[in-house]
């Protein structure tokens, strides 16, 4: 997995903490080498992230983000590791 920062953002309307990560964290080297547009790469990443509760982050402050409800950065990191392991057919 490539190293991408996990950013804490404002809580949702119910007070649950949220974290956002750049979509490239959910793409593989093979995805990036393929002749896909940025939009297509984003859709692939979003598809992978949705399996773990990820959603599009509709905000100008963080372009290309995927948002998760998460109480810790460690949980987010483990979520990304699981998603990318599945993408690489390791799990």
C-alpha cells in the first residue's frame, strides 16, 4: 500500500467522528499503470472503499477524498490494508 495520510474532519450530524483518505490509497500500481482516466481510477477506488463503509467526500477542502466513520486512525489504516489485500487477491 502507498502511504497516504488520514485526515480527521468534522463529526457527522449524529456526532460520530469521520476520517477522510485520498482515493489513491485504494488503487494498486496495476490500476495506475492501466490507461484509465482519473475519473475511472476514482470509481475503482470508491467501489473498493464502499465494501468497508466508504463514501464520496463532497467537499472542496479535500478533493478526491473518500470518507469513513471511524473512531481511530488505526482502524482506518487496517481498513485500507484489508481493502488493498482483497484488491491484490491476498485475502
